[in-house]
C-alpha cells in the first residue's frame, strides 16, 4: 500500500481532478446540436466501435443494469442519436445502431474535446503527448483487465 503522499496517492488525486476537468470544455456554445452528455458520448463511442448492440450486450459492456440502459438508450433515441433495428445477425433481440445524427454529434463532440486537449497540451513536445497517451491506455487496459470488461479500441482513433 502506498504511504501518505506517495505516488499512488498522487495518481488518485490527479485522476480525481482529471474527471473534473473533462467537463470544462462544455458550454462554450460551439456546437449546433447541443452538447452530448457523458452517457450519450460513451454509448455512441461504444456502438461506433462495436457496431449495433442489444440492451444485454450494452449491459455486459458497461456493467450497468437494464433499467439504467433503458433510460440512456431511450434518451438517445428521443435525441435522434440511435435507432432500434432488427438484429443484423438474425437474433431475436433488437439492437441499437448509431444514426447519421448520432455520428455527426459524436464527431462534433470529439472534435471539441480534441481541440480542448490541443489547447491544454499546446506547449508539450509530441513525444510527451504520445507517452501520456500510452500511459493512459495502459492504465485503462489494466482497469478493463481487472474488471473483465475490455473496451474495444479502433485501429485508428478518429
């Protein structure tokens, strides 16, 4: 266990702040369709990488109960971000697919987040940014491994 003020304590503190700062780019009025909330951003990102998913598959992916996912997907459907479709593989469960509007809004949101990160790291050397990305991926991959819930990663993040 880490002693008070040790490296793991520093990671905890900085990770807490990171979670706070990730929302600071919101509300700048730069988006035409409105800002995606965190759950929609994550839902759309997962469906984009994995393709159409059922409520059961989403529950397995996120470790969330069906009622929470029903609320999230219903809100995303009302906003025109996802649509329900028959299972393309012929299964019984209907699946959620990202719509053109969902793709557009996700792209717009990601562009804003990347622009914010570019402003934050404007004075960083490219190799520092790459090393930071590698450490974040390693950190997230270890969390995913411990929880048995790997997150699919695109070949190239768009």
